[in-house]
């Protein structure tokens, strides 16, 4: 049989041949129709070699439920909706039960349970879930609106959990909002952002990744290394890594929102005083940073840039960039288009 992958062999009482023997647990890509739309998803099933060729596959009840959930999640992804796993992650990030989250949002008590297991949410419900995903302030606002759905003690318990998340993520969220606001004019892929929308998770990971391998990494040098990483990625793949937009500056390429960028809570940035008593922002690796958001190609590009510039002083990398065509053929304050990145010098 073609088009499947063998997962494992399982010894069981086979319902097809009525014998206890090893059957194969398999998976394959298949298509189905959900809400009139064709979707492709991963389906699991068991295969019995003893049964007739046209009746040699079967599913358990749990497997059928998993397959249905996979199909619904494929529909969600296709239509830009949160998957069931993402809904679970939002709820668990607040430490709330399914009922508590449903009440918080002003929904029926079984609504979250249905969305996590079978039903597909509509866009209005999806939008409400996204509002609280990384914004505990919005969750607090919902709690105020729906406080009558909780007993006094339960309301205090839920509020405590929201405030706990606010302490952990609130500052990061607010700084992200500021940076994203500065990119309001770049919300579509274009030559200005390397055909990538600003991705703060990748940006934070890329900065910490560089800091792990470059000693004495200060802001000026980091900004140039980020430009070279995005430019080299664009040159090789047609896409930048971070989605940053860079302007022609006296010190070389400087991303829009660089002040907000350096204030991101997940970055490990310390203000230090140099030998000349100048204040400098020193970037260190971030403890516990999730590097899985960086693809293998992203890391390869970053490694090439790190190898080239790790020992450069700030002035040396600035002077090096001043010789790039992308810098020489743009004026101060201009956006440096990524189409020019294809002409950066090889290294």
C-alpha cells in the first residue's frame, strides 16, 4: 500500500480477523470536506495483514476522534483560525479551567471545551481569544465586564492568575506593542521589509543567538549584524529573517524602532559605561531563549555573519558597510530596499 508511514506495530485483539496478533499503526495524508471546503490532514489508522484487501483498515474510537480533530485543525489553519492546541495553550498560560476561561470571555460554560475538542470557532470568537493571547490587560478588562459570572472567591482567584501573567509578560507585551506600532506602515510583505512581516520572536532569538557567540556585543555593532543577517538571508532565499525595516543612517543601517527594540523585556541588555565614560548598551545572551523559532537556514545565515564580523570593532563594521552599494546609493533617512541586498559583497 502506497502513501503511508509506518508508526509502530501493536499487539492487540484485531476486530477484523478476530485474532490476537501484531497490527501496524500507520499514518497518511488524506483529504476531506469541512464546511464545504476541502482540507488535507494527517490520518492515523490500523492495518491488518490477515484481512481481505478491501477491508484491512480500522480505527479505534480514540483514533477517530484524533483524526477528526486533525481535520478540523487543518481547516482552522487554512482559514487563519487558532487551532485547538493553541486555544489550550492560551488557557493554560493563564492557569484557568475551561469553564473559567469561558466565563471570563462571557461565553457558555461548555464553549471552550467544545473548541478544544471538536467545534470550530467562528471569527468573532477567534478574535476574542487572540485579544487575550498575549495581553493580560485585555483579560483583566474581560474580567471586569463579566465579573457577575464568578463568585467573589473565584473572581479573586482568576484575577490573581491574570495579574501573575501580567507580571511575567506585561512589560514585554507593552514594549512589543510600541515596536509593532512603529511598523504600522509595514504590515504587508514588501521590498522594504524583505518580504517578511516583523517577527519579534525571531528578532529576540536572533539577537540572543548572536550574543551567545560574540563577546562585547554593543548596540551599534548589533544593528549592522542584524542588517547583514537579513540582507544575506534575502540574497540566498528571497526573504529576510526578522522583518525589520532599515534606514540609511550616518552609522550605517539602523532599523526603524531601534530604541523600542532594545527595550524588549526578553533581551538581556545592560547599560554600561565605557573607558571614555560614554554610556553604551551591552547585549548579552538571554537565559532560556527559545531558539526553535529560528530555522536551520536562519541559523546558517547568522553563523556566516557571526564568523565574518565577530571580531570587528563597531567602527570597522560601520566602515565596511559604508562601502556597500545599498548604502552608497541611498540617501540619509532613506529606507534601504532589500532588492539592493542581492549586491552585498561576498564573505
